[in-house]
C-alpha cells in the first residue's frame, strides 16, 4: 500500500494506465472503494507497483492525520496539528467553519517569523 494526495499531478500516460487498470480489474477497484481516502491510496499504490517501487512511499506536500478519528482528521485549529515536518506545505482537512480562524493563525505565525 502506498499513499499520497496529489494524484492529479501525475502525467497523462501514468493516469491513463492507472485508469485502465482500475476499469479492467473489479477486485482491485473494490479493494479501494470503501477505504477512508480511496483516491489517495489507489492511484499511488497502482503507480508504485507498476514501477516496482519498494523502498519509499509517495508523499505529497499535505499533512494528513489518519491516526485520529474521523480519519482523515478534520482540524479546527493549528493547535490540533502536530509539528509540521519539512516538505509539508498545508493541512488536510480543515473544517469549513474553522477556515477563517486557521488562516488568521497562519498569518500570525508568518508575521512572527
């Protein structure tokens, strides 16, 4: 299993091959269909296995917390987020009604330093 959240940045050739695999393999498609984040697992898993990758996981610039419920965890404040590691540029997911407050927190952090 591989995970990531930026499947839409894959090239046309890669996406065409992944979609063909999903269309032609009902068992594979159903294996991912009911997971918490199916597109963020299926695309990367199929692509990585096609390439024979085994040493590293595809990760993207989003920090996604699947260790807390509901998975992926929905942040309401930056205080709920763990320290953001290098290479992560933004959080996934932020509650709609908390977005303005999170933006204000981010702007405050940027101004501080």
